[in-house]
């Protein structure tokens, strides 16, 4: 029996899912959204991959002009993930979870 893709993973995403991690074990089907880019991608992540690697992938694909990715935070369920070196499995992420990546400081609209 195969796992079905969560409904939320297909909303406003582009293309096929990106692979994150080794992919040798179970896969978490996630969604990463960069707030400033107003776009999202699907990610098939190895649960042992770090939150930081998820952030790097999302910023690289959705907001490539970022010079310093340390100026961005990752949020899950509205809360900032403070230890980005931790594996995704240590967060409360499950299939269909949405990781929001946004600028650490709010900036005025230009």
C-alpha cells in the first residue's frame, strides 16, 4: 500500500517535489513557503535532514537573490524553530506540514 500525497502539498506549488536528504528511508511529504516570494514548493524530505537544509533548498528555489539566509527564520504552526540544525523529525512535522520561511525583521513595503 502506498501513501497518498497530502491535499495541502499540491496547493499553489510548481512542478514535481524536490528531494531532500538520502531518500533511503521513509519520506515526509512537506510544503515550504517563502513568504516574501508568495510561492511554495513541495519537498519529499528524509526525516533525518536538518531544518536548515530545508530552508536552504526553499530559499534557493523560491528566492535566489538572498545574500544571507541567516536573516530568515523557519516557522512551523506559527512558531519559530530555534534550532535549525535539528533534524526535521525532532519537530512536530508530519505529512502535509507547511514550513514558512520569512524575513527575521519586518520591513516596510516598497
